C-alpha cells in the first residue's frame, strides 16, 4: 500500500472516528421512565378527527404527544391547548400531536374543526379527535392511566379530566406523563419528545451536526500539516474535510426537503441572539461552496500563492459555518 493511499485511509478513518465521537455526544439521551419497571402500551383506537381518520396504527413509526380537552371547557383546557400549540410551534417535525376530546356528545369532528379554525390552530401534524361514546372514552382514558368523569350538575365545568400530557414512542409505548401547569415538566416533555424523534429521516439533524464536527476536526488536522510544510497530508485531510461537508450538504437538503425545519422555542433577547447567529450562519454557508471551489481550482491550476490567499479567507469562514452548525443543532435539539 502506497504512502498516499495510507494517508487517505488514515484521513477517512480519522473523520469516521471524529464523526462517531461527535454523534455519541450530540445525540439526545433517552427519556427516563416514569417508574422502575414501568411498561404500558397506549390503548388501541381508530377515531375521526379534523383531518380525517386517526388511529393508533397510523401513529406508529413516530413519537406522539396526547392530551385530553373539550371545546366547552373554560378552566384548564385553554391553558393545555396553549401548551400544545407551543409544542406544535417548536418541536421538530418528527413528533406528532393528538388532542382527544372527552366530550363525545358535543365535540363532533365538525365542531372540533370549527373550534380549531376559530382558535387559529393548525392540523398539519396536530390531530383533534373525538370518541363515538362515553363508554369508549372512559375505557381509553383508563388505558392511559388517566381519569375523566361527567359532572352535569356543574354547568361551568361539565367534565372533569386529567390535565397531564402523555408521551408515546414510535412503537406505541407510553414513555411519560407531564403536568401541563408545570413549566419544568413541559420543558422536560419537549426534550424527551425530541429524543424519541431522533430516528430514521428525523434523526438526520444529529448526523448533520456530527458531520460538521468531523469537518472541523479534519480541517484542524490539515492546517497542522501545512504549518509543518507537509503538503501531501495537508491536501488529503483537507479533501476529507470537503467530503464531510459535501455529505452534510446532501443530507441537510434531503432532510429539509422531506421533513421541514425546527423553530427556536425561546423568546425575547435569547430569540434575538439566536436569529443573529442563524442569519450569520446561513449567509456564510451559502458562500462556503463558492470559496472552497475557488481554493481547489487555484491549487489544481498550479496557483499556489493564489491558493494560499483564498485559503486564508475560506478556512475561517468554513470553520465558522461548521462550528455554528453544531451550535445551532445543540440549541434546537439539546439545550432547549
């Protein structure tokens, strides 16, 4: 095996190790179970809702969050719906939402649809469904280990029901209960839902961040080689960094074309700071392929001095975009 081929293998192996280490660090940890030995499968159902039929079978493959409300409720339901709307706004696209009405005699799919529209709510991934009868409602609510009861003597609140949210994983297993009036519990719910969503297509953001981290590692190695005037290892490791960035770009475009985007969950100064970071990252990311192309073109044409001049601009910009890519991922999927 020639020295050049050994260098290529070493660069690719180094990139793979850096990617694997970054992925292990960046991937969200699994949610903690509600209790030791806890195991509960969400009850089976097939219901009509605002967007058509929704069933436990149709929800398989992606995690989902459930709550129990009704349109005539004036006590806890508006708060619960506002909490769910915030989750709808900020959760990554790999999570679905289901609001079950506990008022089957009143909340028909048509009533739910009108209420949803008047409330300015979206049903892109958020389903509003209703039970055919109270008997089926009670059976399903008990299946979630929650409670509900009719109180017809109380005109202001004719149905008492549990205000907790339930998190169900992609295999239909209940993974946690979260109090809707506890901000810490709702933040934990978001973190746990994000963790469960990281599989298949919806797990690509962790791959993107890991590829960015690997690219930074390979760039640093390439710079260390050129400072020691070792041009061949420098070229090999920088080429590996370019490959990592190309893989990132292909994966990133695939993800956003098929899944969508994730919004920052914070408000105020934190949101402003994030948007400034995102803007700088996005603008410079659009420039990086052009700069890298120029640097490669210059060295392939034998223009070493021009290659150096362009590299002095390209590498800091490229490095900034890669590092901020990891940071943006961390903000959206780990820190929030």
